[in-house]
C-alpha cells in the first residue's frame, strides 16, 4: 500500500511538472511572438488619422495623377490605437490603405468609427505582409491581435481569422 501511495505521489508530481513546463513553454512562445510583432510595428511609420487622410489624398505626380493610396496599397495588417481610451483594433487587408480608410469613414468597425466620430484620438501603424516574415495575412493578424491584446481588451471581436 505504501509503495502504491509513493507511486501515485510521483505520478502526480510528474503531471504537475508537465503542466508547468507546458505553460512556461507556451508563455515564452507568446512573449517571443509579441516581441517580434511589436518590433515589426516599431519599424513602421506611425501617423494620426488626420495625417493618414492627407497621405491618402496626396498625388505622386502632376495634375490627373493617381493618389498615393491607389498606387502604393499593399497587403498587410494595420493597428489602430485609440489613445483616448487606450484600446487597439487590429485588422488585415489585401489593400491596407483602403481598409484603414473604411474604418474612419463608417464602413469598418462601428465602434472604432463611433469613437473617432465623437473625437477620440487615433494613431495608425501598418505592417506589410511581404516584409513581416509571415506566410499568410491570417497568421500575421492573429499574432498581432494577441500581441496588442486587442481581443480581450480592445475592439476586436474575434482572435483573428483561421
């Protein structure tokens, strides 16, 4: 009976150690991803919504030339930060400039638009898929939502596309 009890205690300790090791590994992996995403975001231009609209309308040439947004659109993710409420929204798009514009003109996330419309201050960062090291927009978006905690305490209603 005593050897059975010792065996059970050892098995319990092995199970606890396995759970702790798994938790630690998962935590470290998430921290590495967060650091990677935030590093990507730090190396991008940050602009206000107002600066975004100016950039979007800027022409690259003379009269009749297309705007910057029509010639420089790219696939990637965008990070909208409401500095008034300290909340993030992360999204993705094959044409990121168009997607960002949609949020500030009432054709995207309704909560983001309402807060912007009523005077909250936003900044915007955009990460190109091509330069991110990620294979898909979905993977880049999921990890960016996780890095900025945009699902649990931001505007995102999902953890991202699968």
